C-alpha cells in the first residue's frame, strides 16, 4: 500500500474511533451540567424580577425541563446524532447557527496564537541553542522564564494598560472597529490590529515553553552520534544545524503543540473575556451564567470535535516529519 | 619514510582538570602506511578513540591536543584552519563508527546521507551522484541498492546499516579510513561478514585503515600491524604476528591471556548428579499490533518454540545465540519474570509455571539472576549493603543479620567490605557486576541464571568475573544457566551448550562435542564466524611464569 493511501486509511479509522469518544463526552457533559444548581427558568424568572409558579412550570414545560433526566439525555443524544444542537432561548437562535457565527473569530485567534507561539518559540530556542552560554542565550532564557511564570490574565491587562491606554498604539477590545465600516484590505488591517494583543497574551506561555523545549532538544541533538558523523563528512556547522539538528529537535515541539490546541480553547475563555473578543470562549462564559445549557453543551461538543480533529492532524503531520512513526 | 600516509609524533591530548589522569593520550607515536590495516587495541579508557578523533579533528570541546604533530599530506592537521580540515574530512580521511543506528540521522534516507558526502566535496550533478551512490551500495554488497538508497536507517538491519556506513566512508575513495569499533555492536556472523568486507575493499582500493578495537580475536582476523594502548600510551607497536604470538610488553601479554580459548577446557563429569532444572516444551509468543478497534492482523513473534533442556546439579548449561534468538526470553520464563505461554519448568520436580504468585515466592530465592548491564540493574538510590540485604529481608531475615551477611558476601566476591557504605555509581563496571553477583548469592540460591553477565565488560575484567563465577559455582555447588552470545566465553565456562536460533534450540550437547564436532549448519556457521578462530592463543601465563622464576 502506498504511503498516501495508508494515510487516508489511517485518518478514516481514527475518525471512526472518534465517534464513540465524542458521544461519551456529550453524555458526560450533559450529566455534569445537571449538577449545577438552577435552570434557565430560574434565570429568566430572576431577570424578570418575579414570576408565578405557574409561569415557571410553563417555561419548564416549553424547554422540556420537566422531563426526567434520562429522557432529556436520550432526546439530546438523538438530536446530536442528527447534528441538531438545539435552540438557545437566550439568543433566540439555533445553537448551531450561533456557534458557527462565533467560530471563526476563535479559529482566527487560535491560529494566530499557534503560529506565533510555535514559530517564534522555535526561532528563539534555535538562537539560544546555537550560541549556548552566551549573553544571547541567557537573555532568551530569562525572558522565557519570566513569561512562563506570569499569569495569563495579568499579562493581558498589562498589555492593555501599556499599549492601548498609555501609548494608544493598539485597540484594547473587540475584533474590529464596527463603527468605521471598513471594507476590503482596510478591514483586514483593522482586524489584524485588534488581533495583536489577545494573540500575544494567549501565546506567551506556550511561546516560552517552546523556546525552552526547542533549546533543550537542540542541545540534546547536538550531542548525538549522527552529528559527529556529519562533521566527519566535512559538512559545515551551519548545514549540520539546519539539515540535521533542527529537523530532529522540532519533533517534541510538534507533540507539545498538539497538546496546546486543547488548552487553547480553555485559555481563550479568559483572554476573550479580557479583550472582549467575540469568540466561543466569551460565548461559553456568558451562557454558563445564563444557564443556557443547550448552548453550553453545543460549545463543548464542538470543542471536543475540534480537539480530536487537531490531534489527528498533528499525528498525520508527525508521519510526514518522522519516517519512524508507524500508522497502525 | 616516503610510503607513510599518516604520521603521528609525540601526540598528547590533555584531559580537563579533575579527571583521573592528566592526559587522555600521552606521547603517542604511530604511523599508517598505504594499503595496510593498523589495529589500535586497548580497553575502555585507554585513549584509542580520543587518538582517532584527534586525527579527524573531532574532539569534544573539553579536550585539546597540547603537543605533537599529526602529519598528513605534508601538513600538520593539528594546525590547519578549520576550512581545510573540513575538506580533508570525508574526502581524504573518512570514518566508520561503532553504532550504525545512532551514527545515521534517523530522519534522512540512506541515499541522502551518502549524497551529502558527495555534495559537500564535489559539484557533480544530482543524477550522476545518485548513480555513484547505487554503485557504491552494490559494492558493499547490499541487495537492491536502489531500494536501500531510498530507505530510512530504521528500515535496515544492523549489518545493513553498517554496510551503508562503510559505503558512505568509501564513496570518495579516501586515502585513509578510520574505523572506530565498527563491529562491536553487531552479531558474530554479521561481524564476520563486515570484517571480510572491510578487508576486501581495503585490498581492492589500497586504502590505509586505522581500525580501533578492544577484541584481540578481531585483531587476529584482519590486522597487518598492531598498536596496543594503555592509559593513553602506546605500549607496543609491531607487526601483527609479532604482537599476537610473541608479545613483549606485560600488559599486552595480560590482555592476550585474558582472551578465552575456543578449545573447551576439561570439565568435571556431572552425569551422575540429579537433574535440578527440567525445562520441557517451553513456548513464548510476543504479539504487537491488533488493538481495540484495529482489524489488522497482530504480528506474532515466536520468541521460544518448544524449548527443552535439563541441567544437573553443579552443571553449567550455556544458552548460545545471536540477538533476537530468544535466549533471554527463555531465561526470563524460567524465573517467571515473564509468563510462558506453554510448557513446563520443573525445579526439583515442581512445575514453577503453574504456581500461584504466593507459592512462587517460596521458590524465587532458590533461583536467582545476574543481569547483563551492571549499570542499569542496580538501584542507584540504595547503598550497596542495603542492595544486597534487600532480598533476604523480603524473605524474612532481620535487617542487621542481612547486612552482616552482605559484608561477608562482599568479601566473598572480592570487594572491600567498606564498599558496603557506598552507592553503585561509585564503582567500575567489573566491581558492579561483583555486587550483582553478591546480590544474587544473598538468598543462598541453588540455581543461578546469568544473562550475558560479562558482555559489557573489558576483556581483562571479563576474565576476572568469569573466574569469580567459576569459584563460586564450585564452592556452593551451584547449578547455572549461562546465557551468552560469545562462543569463546561459552567454551570457557559451560559443561554443555544449547544453540538457539529463531526461538528454537537447533543443537544441544556437551561443550566438547559441540565445539569439536558441530552437526547443525548454523552451529558451524557460528563457530566459523568467531573472529580469530585460527589464532592459537599463546600461553603467556605459564611462559611468563617460567621467565620470572
């Protein structure tokens, strides 16, 4: 079987295996949310100021909240299987539509963050390792440790204070300047300017992690026998670094990046709230307090699918990078 | 001399401050002629590898040559600029390493790695280069050279990888090839093939080969001249026949005396003793793949296929085979470190394989094991006396008594009892193996299973440990299962030998019978592959004794 066909087979099998996993996650999320006190009827009644018990019972009946839990679960799973994520009473919109609307800002933020942390992390690690134990190495390492140890939300707030409020270089909140009605390139530039601060905030921790990981991996690989072999061939140090060492050293970083994607969604809840970024994280945060469980479950479901998909992509990427990986 | 390729004069390489001696290499004088194989022999730490790497300019940054000249093509290689040295490396002097798995980049194909060599030193076009790569791969007798050129290192066997390394070293037809223990990591039959290949190609191309090794058998097989190194100095440097048969320096003599002879020694007759271990139809399979959802066929490796043998009291049975033959699996099944799939292992008539875990614990102390790697098999966080006392304490002895016993055992295995208060990493390999033996003896076992106990040791240390094992065996009347890949060691130690291949015993008989009259073709192949088999090891010990008196 050719390698390409092997990959397709592998991807197909992995996706098939993902179905029961996602269903398990759906069931678990549903049951976990049942543990939270109060329901949508309570919240609506609370916001209205007062409500009669009859009105609340009617609300519950309308949302199907008066059914026993197992029946609610069964109906929900059945709906999920037909890709019907339900209706958000809060936003008066189907959940799927709502999520899709918020998905692309989150993907944009995630993509930018991933690119920034992996790209810059690898670069800094490489620079540090190439001149190990010089001032450059020390400087990079100290920087990495500081960003490593600083809490996410604090970094976000400080960036806003310095770059938005003090210098007024970059916008502090939102994804675009809605009032300006930019079109075409202007809009792209506007969104990119809005993207800078949240992306930096979200990527800083992993950027530091990759810098350290890449530096350590490079130094480890420099000590390997094949490097001596390459030197014995008369290959220049520069070529040894780029043709031999970097390719080997990048493998652990890729593994870590796969793990990062999962936690990015979690991190985006904080960052989107701080920066008012209209993504899934902010939506999840709001729907939790509104007891909008349908919406929350939908977001969870989509996040699970996203993480599984990205993991598969990372594994496939790995088979391109490392010929030793077997696709079983 | 005009016909000298490489001249090393007064070479000294300093070790960093705080090392156990001042120089890694001290005042070494050597010369390499065209069309010869110069073997540099020495034990670990003798400085032979450092010397070779100094020639290549590949010393680790902590080491610096402090004196001497390495003359090659009218230049002193210690003083040339790095760019010049890079041109010499690969094109004029190339190198073959010990471990072909780690010496090749795992992410590049064999072809690309050889190609890098040509690309660095010439401006041939790519198709032309590929042509030459395929040509050299077939020269080193690799099957399907084009497929190999596109293969990754992990897709080849150890022998094939080493052939590819050799191809890489030879492709630019260098004047000198430096081979640093190129066959040490290989099985004996593969080693024989690689040695023959190196010798053939060297003769064909009139290359000067500097061959670093610790194995006098290998020296006897291929050397034209021999240099013996000890503590960084060359103690003897002469024609091969001279060194092998009429060595003058006491260190050379001691090294040669430590090489076990292939002729089995006289053994006591054990035929009348009762059978202690009776292994019948032992079966063990390993399977991989399959998985929860995978519909793929699981791969099954039959590591032991109806293996049967008996060992009588006081007898030593050698289990001989190459890597992957299943000999270690059998040993581990016998002590139930892993569970066999079928068959019986009887100790004094009790089948161990059907015992429950608790019942087995009563038998565990009767069978003890000595492991190959003296570095990895001792818990680094326990002091030596605790390490040895651990077994008896688990079996109910009081700690003070067990510690006292540990001190006795340390004396027995030839270590100072003061060693008891130290950690394993403070000892040398041979000393650690002695600790391992003491640990095994602490439970007063009747049966010892020794899994390659001397393979990781230098030849002189190996001789001492083998002697210790022989003493202990006699003193405690121990029964022993001795696993080894080294036929010389087997001839020296074992009363009877079972030869394993692909999980099966292909020949089983008394050592004398098997070595003088091998019946199975594989046994013959193994015996033929032993390096230096035609070399009669001179009896320096007795000769030296006569001289001294």
